[in-house]
C-alpha cells in the first residue's frame, strides 16, 4: 500500500467532502495551498489512479476514482 503525505490526504479529503468534481483552483482554495502545489499532488494522485481528470472547455476538473474514494472512506478523511 502506498503511503500518502499530508498534502495528498488533504486533496483526497477536499474531493471526498465536495462529492463532485472540482477544478485545481477550487481544490487549492479549499485546502489553503497554492495552485501549483495542488496541481503537483493531483498529478501524482492521478498516476496512482486515486483521482481522474476531465477537461471541460478550458477547465480541468478532478474527481475521486473508486480507489481514491475507498481510501478516503477507510482512512476517515471524509469528515
């Protein structure tokens, strides 16, 4: 099992609580981190298949995958 750092856990928590796809900017704002930091960890979580991205026009939306959702639920991140 891959261990997640605090930034990755925060991103998963934000997406879990939102219950809907969010843009990188929204995730950064909700988690009080810079856009660049949010993007870095979203890309890393995407490679781990915990989040997936969808492009809508010029915006990129991120959503939990089944694996990401299961991890956040098991870890109690969706408080």
